[in-house]
C-alpha cells in the first residue's frame, strides 16, 4: 500500500510539473506574441488621453509598423509611449502647443521613415530622442520657436534623406548633430534668425544633394540673419549638387567650403549676401576654373560681386598660396599685339597660359628661353591673366589688352 501511494504521488508530481511547464510556455508565447510589431496602418495621437491609454489599448505593442503622428493642443507629455522601441514609418511631431519635451520616447531606437518636427510652440529640446541611432529618411525641423539646439540627436551618424532646418526663431546652434558624418540628400538651412554659426556639423564629410544656406531666392529672401561663419563645414569634402548661398546679410566669407571637391559640385549660386567679400576659397576657385561651370554670383560685397571679381581674386591669390616660380616681366602691358615675357635664363621649361576673367584658358605655350613672345592680338579688348607655372609652382599677373 505504501508503494502504491508513493507511486500515485510521483505521478501527481510529474503531472503538476508538466502542467506548470505547459502553462509557462503558454505565458512566454503569449508575452512574445504581445511584444511583436503592431499597428501596420500607423496611429495618430491628438489628445493626452490617447497617449495615456496607449499601453492599455495596445498591450505589448513595442514596434509600431506604420507612421506615428503626435499632434494635439492639450498634449503635455509622451510618457505613455515609453514602451515603444521602434517605428517602422515616419514620426511626425507637429503643431503641439503645450508639449515642452520628448521624454517618453527614451526607449525609441529606430525610425524607419522621416522625422518631422514642426510648429511645436513650447518644445525646448529633443532630449527624449537620445537613443535613436537610425532614421531612414529626412530630418526636418520647421517653425519650432523654442528650440535652441538639437541636443538629443547625438545617436545619429548618418541621415538617409535630407536635412531641412528652417524658421526656428530661437535656434542658436546645430549642436546635437555632432556625430553625423553624411547626409544622403539635400541640406537646407534657412530662415533661422539667431543662428550665428553651423556649430554641430563639424564631423559632416559628405552631402549627397544640394547645399543651401539661406538662399531659395525663387521664394524670396529666406536667409539666416545672424549667420557669420561656415567654418563648421570645413570637413565636408563632397556634395552631389549645387552650392547655394544667399540672403545671409552678415556672412563675410565662404571659408569652411574650402575642402569640397569641385568635381562633385554641379552648380554655384552666391547672391544677396551684403557683407560677403571673401569668396576665393579653394572649392569655388577650382569650380570656376572648370570647363562647364554653372555659376551665378551677384549682389554681394566688393570682391564677390560677380563671377569676374571672384575669378580675379582666385587668380591673384595663387601667388600667396603657392611658391612663385620666379620674378618675370611682361611688356608692353597694356598691349594690342605681341607681348614679351622675360624670365631668368636658368629656368627649366615653364608653361605660359593666358586666361580670361572666368579662368578659361585662351592661349597656352611653352617658355624655353629668357624671352618669349606671345601674340595677344586675337583677344578682345579687356582684362586677362598671364600665368607662368611648372610642376607645383605658379605666378600670375594681370594683362590688359587694349
């Protein structure tokens, strides 16, 4: 009898254990299922009550498949969204009058589409996005009147669409984008009235589309009224479109664009920058020297008021940027026929070129002796540049044809 009772108890124990493990497996499966992706059609939050009820209405929903829109006059916090770790579509936070921060999105790491922040009247920072490391599309900040910087976006190393920043009336810097190395699309920064520099973009190296600072002249003057430096762009080495700089009234120089490969530039527009006189940076000079430059330079300060002025500055500054080959003499200058170029007798073979004010080469020949004659009679009356060079060295002088 004792053995029978013991055998029965063992069977009960085994059966209980089996039931326990079945129940545990069911609970784990249920929990796993409930934590899977949800809302493929997306969701819009227009009231604080909807945000507060999110975890109740969508238990275990952590990966929203579709777009998320947050837009409501009475939304004051996003705490109810603290369980969300990814959004498959775009995240739009727009027209919120009372939302002061993005706390509640702290666990969000991925946005598959765009990030739009527009018309948020009291939003002071983007700190709640500090764990976001991937955005699949554009980053656009428009008309957020209280945001002073972009702190909160430090997790981004690339923007896979365009970067568009405009009409943010309190924005003083782009700090927060410090780790971004590339932007796949256009970069447009305009109508930010107190933005004095582009600090925050120091590590940016590549722009896949146009670079627009101010500008957008076809829409009227949409410049950055306080922007005085582009130096933060000094590490940008290539773009895939047009450089457009316009309506920045206190910008004195294009320094910061020096290292862009001119071969990556498809057009250059510099206009309506009242104090801009220093445009002879490397990328601009190299682009203007190209054969098919698509250029518009006008209504800036003296020195950068026309293509001809910039080309002249580019050509003349070459003497300061490179070791001069030697002193040479040109006479007569002005001339209407032949000129004589006189060089020291101990020079190796040098190259002579006559360029117009757009840096186009019109005449080229070699210098092999102390005196070389050049026929300039076929040139129209005007200003030209005579450039003498060998491998790695150069000197330029102005030549007048009358």
